[in-house]
C-alpha cells in the first residue's frame, strides 16, 4: 500500500484524555476533565428534549441540506440561507476548505501556535504552511501580511486563539482585512465567539458584506454543549459556500445533531447564563493564579493558558494522578498548561490539585 507521501509523517491528532480512560488507567473513582474546552454545564434542557424526541427517527437519513436548521440560523445571524454550510464540527469545514481550494504548492498562513487542524489539513493537500510567530500570545497581523505572496491561498485567524485565549480586536482585524489581497481567503475561526465579553472584539458575521473573501467558522460544540453530536458551521458569500458544498459529503450532519442544534439555538437565555458563569469562572481562576504567583494569558474563551513554571508535561501527569485532566504539550509554550474553565467546584478542585502539585515539585527540586 502506497499512501500519499506527504501524509506518512503527519502526527495524529490527540484529543484530551477521556474521563473513562483515566478512571480505568489510574483506578480513580472521580475525574474532572478540563482539557477539551467543553461546556461544564452541558447542553440546554430543550436541546436534550429535542434529541430524545427524535430518537424514533433513527432509521431515517438526516436532511442533507439541514434546511430547518439553516433557516433558523440564518435568521439568528441576520444572513441568508445560502451564506451557510454545516459540517461535522467546524473541523470538517476546515477540511472542506482545504480540499476545495488547495493545490500542491499553494501557500497558507497561520500563527505558529494555534489550532493544529489548519496545518494538518494543509499538509494533507500538499500546501505549504507559513507559520508566523505570535506576539504575546496574539496573532501578529502585520507579520502575516508581510508573508503574503502570489502563492498565498488562505490565511487562518483563530479568534479567540486556541490555545492562548487571546483576541484580535475589531479595529486591528478590519485594518488587516483592508490590506489582504481580494484573491486571498481569510478564515476567521470564532469557535468561542459566544463566550467573549470584551467590547473590542469583532463579530465576524457583520464583516461579511464588506469582505467577500472572508469565511467565518462557528460551532455548537462549545457554549451550546453539543460537542458529542459534532455540528459546526461556516458563513461566507454564496459563491464560496457553493464551492465548499461541491466537496462536502452527503448527510454529513446527523438528525440528532440537527434537532439538538435547532433547539439549542432557540434557547439563548441558556447561552447567556453559560456566558455569565464562564466569566465568573475566569475571574475565579485568574485570582487563584495571581495568588500562586503564576502568569496567565488574557482569557476570552472558556479556557485559560497559564505558565506553571515547570515542564508542563510533568504537571499534566501529576494532575492526572489527582484526577484532573488538563492540556499540555504546546510546542512553543513548554511550561504552560491550558485549562478549561469549569464550574466553581471544578475550578476549586483544580486549583487545590495544582497547588499540591507545584509544592511537591518544589520539594523534589
């Protein structure tokens, strides 16, 4: 068997360790997962009810066009239905963009520490990735512009950025979009959009009419609490959506995902409550990090990246043994862990375990 040469050495994406695996591996009864930026409060009760109500229809294929969900989302966002495409998580939209637009040798620009799926999909399509260093954990838009060439096809901006949690303010983003050549696609990944409360943050959807080369990605996996159902979406000009649709597989989102997302979208009171609780959690964690003398990046999503001043993989392992799953292994931030903002009790348990871990490591040192 001879695979595409460019995929042979590709790393396999490693998600956060599942709770069940950690319990079994370490013999723990209780485990708190703060590794994958899931909503600790789960999905809206109305979303759960809609999913249960649709269980009798499991023998039917889903609507391949997700017509009802598309219409509801278009109304919610203030766009037209032909501006929207749904995917198996926004991850699939990323893959579809790469499939539709990259030819071998095309160039794509992204930050040097950002969501890894951008690069992996570019690698699969034999595109050349140009990585521009973050500045204080934030996208260097001027640096990205300086790397644009006649071979540049797509620029990726994760806003808030995963894993650092920083944002690009609207003023800087608009200035950047004004300078990007019209033939270069800009993908603005707003997976954590609903969590952001900073007034300087932009709403990418409002910029679409002005910038026809812009694609905005969002998801139901984060604040809507439907990560298990894998449903996300892209919003762009009808011309771009039509091209991406040409490489989309039929029935790529399930009946249950569509039903859950439709009900979740209608329950904006629940979204607002999750945003409020998340903001309180950020304040709680940032206060504890300050008490412990630890520096963290400004947090605008539902996660915080904090410098624990020790090898992050060692801290990860120690926390794991205490039943707390976080994220480590960030190439350019070897002493930082990324932790999801949990409930108040989960955050308290994490801080207790982190403080114990750091004290034990200080003693061993």
